[in-house]
C-alpha cells in the first residue's frame, strides 16, 4: 500500500504551530502528534504511521528538551539533525513539524512543572530523579500546543508511556495516548537515537539486552511464572553478555511497574544498563497467552 506523502512545514514558533493545529480542528480534522527529540530512525517513522491511521493531520515535534536531562547526562552531545529528520518525515507524510529552540518553549522566568505520578519514581526514577518531571512538563506543553486528539509514544520507554498515560488521565487531558511497538534492527537491538554512540564492539555487547529479554519471554511462554527466578536469569544473562553495568533488570506489573513475584497478565520485563558510556533501555511484554 503506498503512503500518502505530504511535505512538512517546519514551524519554530509554538504559538504559530498552535494556531495551525486549531485551524485544522475548526475544519473538523483530527490532529495527531508524535513528540520526539529528533535524531529520527525507523522507530519514529513507525509511530508516525500509527498516528496517521487515527488522524487527518499528523504533527511531529522535534525538541531536545533540556529539562529532562540530569547533570552529567548527554544533553549537549545529543544528536541534532533537523535537516535529515525533516527529509525522513517527508518520506512518510507529516503535515507540520514543530522545531522550537529552548527559549521558545521555556521563556524567561518559566517555572511551572507537572509533577509526575508515583509510577515515575521507580526504575528510571531511581537513576534519573528529575527526568520524568521534565518529560511530563514538556509533553503537557506539546499536547496543549497541538491540541492533540491522539499522541503516539514508543513502547521502548515503557515507563514514560505509563507516566504519560496517568498524567493525561488524571489531568483530564482530551488526548488519546497510543503505544507504537518497539522497532528492532534485524539482530534484535532496539532502535534508539543513542545507538549511534556505540562503537562496533560495544554494539555487539549491547545485543545482550534484547537477547536476555527474548530469552525471558521464551521462558514465560514455556510456562515459567516465578518472576524472581526470571529476573535472576535476566540479570545473569546481561552480566554474561558483557554489559558494563546494569541499573535494573526486573519483572514488573505493566501499570504500576512494581516488581512482581508471579508473572500475571500485563507483566513486562524491563532492563537498563550501560555499554561503554552509553545507557540503553529496553523491555518486552510478557503476555504468556501470546
Ligand atoms: O521519548 C522522547 O523522545 C522524549 O522523552 C519526549 C516524549 C519527546 C519528550 O521530550
């Protein structure tokens, strides 16, 4: 099936972008948003395709959000590749791209924050304490700017999805949140803008993450339900696979992200670890019915 190709208009000014989205909605069109930080890969393009199936207009934001990076993280070196990002979006058809500078999003004196729910405190929250507050604040702004009917986020940051779903529900935001499945390279590595930091040798070792997660899912499919046993195996395979350090390797409830004793419906296995200087995250759903 051929895809509809539209050349994206790149808009720097958030209020101009908001006016454009409002004009579409006044014509009765549904607006869908895919928030990104750029350095786009096939995973992002697949989110755009999901969004297109639910909306008349698809808008993408490209904004490396300073408030979600902690001290010593990769904010400065995070890849900024606007020109090639827009070219990639033109291959799938996007109606507008919002690409503001930090000063356009956070004017002088900006001080409002959206405090994320409890689910933000575990896992990533233990290692990146202010990260999800930065995410909820910017995502609330982006969804308000687009007045989005629908927004699509990747499964790869599963916790982010849980945090955003809860924010939208509890703040009565009228946006439907959809999950786009994780896109993987042919050898299993989850696509990530940060994969470009890996050397060839590190990339080989990074494969331990998807390998360990797939092995965990296979065990569940074969009938293993002891989540502690599964988490122990997961951790051991990451160590054996040569990760330099492991922040967590857990079997958790899909909504609360609390660690489980027994695998039940909606359980998920989540991993975060370092290969060289690069921190990678990945997860698989452990739906033992599938
Ligand atoms: O997932 C990301 O790329 C970012 O966290 C997001 C949702 C675009 C907010 O900056």
